[in-house]
C-alpha cells in the first residue's frame, strides 16, 4: 500500500489512516529552551550550596583546631610551638591538625603567642569564588570573615 503523507492542519497522516509518529522541530526547540532556562536557574543555586557546604567544613576544622590549641595551652601554659613555620605561624602541626582535612581551604596559624592565637582558613581552588573569603577565629572565640580586605558578615 502506498504511504504518502496527507497533511490535515498540523498533524501528518498516512493514507492508511495511521498518524505519523515523532516530534516536530519546534516541539524539540521548546523543550531545549525550557531545559536551558531551568539550568540557568539551578546551576548557580547548586554552586552556592556547594560553596556553603565547603565553608562549613572549614568552620568545623577551625573550631577543632581552636579546641586543640586550648588543649595545648592547658598542657604547656602557652599557645606557642603549635605551628610548623617560623615565629609560631604557618601550617599547624600534626597534633593540632589531627583529622581536620579540608580540600578547598588552606588552614594556618596566623599568629601565636604565649597567651593568644589566631587561626585562619583561606579559600583555594574552586572555593576562591566564595563570598566569605578567609575565615578566622582567635583565642577569645571571635570569629570573622574577610574578602579582599573587607569584613563580610553572615559567614559564621
């Protein structure tokens, strides 16, 4: 039987009465446009949640380091000697770092003296785009965030 197309409005029919199967180009383009709009909304939202989760990991690591610094002070009556760098600054020693492994932040002891310290977590890699920048905590429990020399609120 000859199956030529007979067009009746928008639908294509074969001569034997069956309907043509498939999608028109305009239908496919509408679906692609909808997916593009949804992706434009969802991807930035997803990225902000990922950055926030990484920031929470850094905050937890800083808090754990602060607890380790307090334990070191209780043993030695000094915060000094806990960093691997000169002048009690730089990367924390293994005793201070313990299990704190943060992939997108660099943890450091910014300053340490007999009765005070400051810890910081500087973003690295993909986390550099985070709105909060470098997170810090000191021996008094004062928490702060600084991005490009400007204090940022609502990061802790």
